[in-house]
C-alpha cells in the first residue's frame, strides 16, 4: 500500500529527512510512504477535502484548524493503539492540542520551544551577571543592565509585514502562563475568560512595562518598526544583552555565529524564568491527522507518535545538512529520545522541554483567526506604540471575538 502525506514543511532538509525517515519505517512493514511539502498547504488542503481527494495524512501547524476538520467529520480519531503510543511518548501538555472534545485526533510530530532567552555566556561572566532563575531575578537583571552604559538589556522588534505584532502576542502568552498557570491560560484562549478581564490586561501591561526606552534596543528605531528577525546582529554586536525568542531564531543570527561551544563569542540560551515555580513553557508545533482509518494509515500515525521517529528524523536532517553540531531546525518534545542526535544547543532546548512542569501551545494560533491573527496583533501594536492603553486594547480585542 501507499500512504500519502502532505504538510507545510517544504525546505529541502525537512522534505528529505521526512521521506527518508518515513520510508525507512515503511520498508519494515511493506509500505510506500510519500511526503509532499506545500507552500500553499492551508488553501490546498481545503480544496482537496472539498473535492473528496485528501491525502491519507496531513500535518497541521494550527490545532484550531485540526479541530475544525475533526468537528466537520473530515479527519478520523486515532486508533486505540495510536492513542496508547501517544500516551507512552508524550506528556499531557503536548497531547491536548490534538484532542478535540475528548477524542484524540492529532499526533504531535514537531515541537517549537518559545520560552528561551538568547545571550552570550562569556559576556555575562565578564560582567559578573548570573543567569536569572526567577522572573524577579530577570527583572532585577534588566534594571541592573539598564543602569549601566554597556548596551540595553533587551533587543525587541515586532514588525513582520501583515503579521506585525505577533512577537508581542508571544510575550503576552508567556506572561499569562507565568502569572496565572495553565487552567486560566486555557480559559483565556477559549474566551471563557474574556480578553478584557483584569488578569489579561495586567499581563498585557506587564510586557509594555518591560519594554521601556531604557530597557530596549530597537534596531529599526522603534519596537514596531524593527523586524522580529533583526535582533541577532545587535546581540552579537553588544548593543543588547538578551533576546526572548523561539528555538528557530538560531537561523537568524549572522552567518558564522557559533553556538554553545564555550568560545568567548558563542551564543547560548537560558529558560525564560517562571513566577510561581511551575516552570511553564510556551510551545508551537505540528500535529499529524488522518483522513481515513485504513490499517496502513494508522500504522504510519503510530510510528509518527514514537520517540524513534523523532530521533531518526533529527539524525537524518542533521546528516542532510552536513552532520556534526549543525543546527537541524527540527525539534521534538517526545519522551525517551537519545539526546546524542542533537547538538549542544539543541540539547539545551530538550533539557528545558523535559524539565518543564507545564506546556501550553501558542495561544494566538488557537484563537479564531480574526483575533489570534488579527486584532491581537493590531491592537497589541497600537499598545506598544503608545496609541492606546492596555485596557482599551483588550476591550477592542474582546469586541472582535466571533459570537
């Protein structure tokens, strides 16, 4: 049998590693497995479903879209075997975003870790700064650096074309998790807790309170005019000390940047500290879902749920890129992986994931598009620019929530 898979990952290393990993498994069970990356995946998967010609499996980067497909009856629940494999390899914080109304449809297939702060360890050591272990220590360090004359504490930029503001929403999501925990976060994402609730307003305000002129270096002249990708160069140039951004940001530092190798110029990460001792992490990622219940389809879904899939894909992707300590661009939160297939910096990502007590998915990706990819971005940008206050921004976002 042949199992067809589509998804939004379309760079050469990802396509090569996916096909090599999946077909190696397919050879053991007499299956041909074919992955196709699609730049227009979101539009094309709709067209394929409406035309009655979907793939056997597809990778969903937004759990909200997966949930819509499940409720419309387009995708099928995982088999009992797949469900058991998910339980054995993934913690609850990763499982829940493939679960729709109490039924498991999605298999976690790729993880992005957002709760990271990029910095240069040698520079910290020379200045006598310790890695902050709590959020109070983090803000105290920001204050200390701001009181000196050797660069700003933070590099920040939220410009991203039509998506300007999304990096602000990430910070708000981090603060909601740190201030109030997972249950309140879930209520906020579903709008059971409205956007204009005082708790949400406080989280939004906490971010802009950190992003003062004394605290932030903005390469573009202002935070809203600075592209989110333009924060690596000023960090290695010494114009700022820290930048909070996801693991993918390793690819946005200047060419030749070295990571976690102990050299004076090396860049590394530390965990964005918690407030209540529950070590929350903010994640994003991709979930596999099946458009039929065939045995072959469920066999592939079951393999994707394993730690063997994760570590094999990582090894294949690194090999495609030349091997050694090269950064693959892939990460998985699956339990039980052999960490030796990851480089030193990537092992730091894994350690933070594995040591977390609480994981939640990017909230704006779970909200209705009019909010999560609309007013949350635009009203957040207006707040950062000082055009409105946090209460007004929150009220405007709440009024845009679909009835």
